[in-house]
């Protein structure tokens, strides 16, 4: 996924299916300058992590 699409998903009111390493995740924040995004598993909102945007996959 690219940074533009990741930001569109964050800004959308619709729930878009995104995975990271095969796990369904929610994108909380996109940092275009670093190419990273803050995500968490859908069922574990407290388990936040920073990952490279290009490792996220839209389903």
C-alpha cells in the first residue's frame, strides 16, 4: 500500500479491510515523512505498533 491510500483509509468513514502479516488491522495514523503507520489488531486496540506503510495490504 502507498502512503496516499493509507491516508485515504484513515480519513474514510467506511471500514476498509487492511492486513499486516496476514492479520486484520486498523490504521490509526499515517506518517508520510517517515513512511510509517501506527496500527493495531482489530481485536486488540491497546496493542499499537509502528510499521512500514508498504507492508500493509488492502483486502
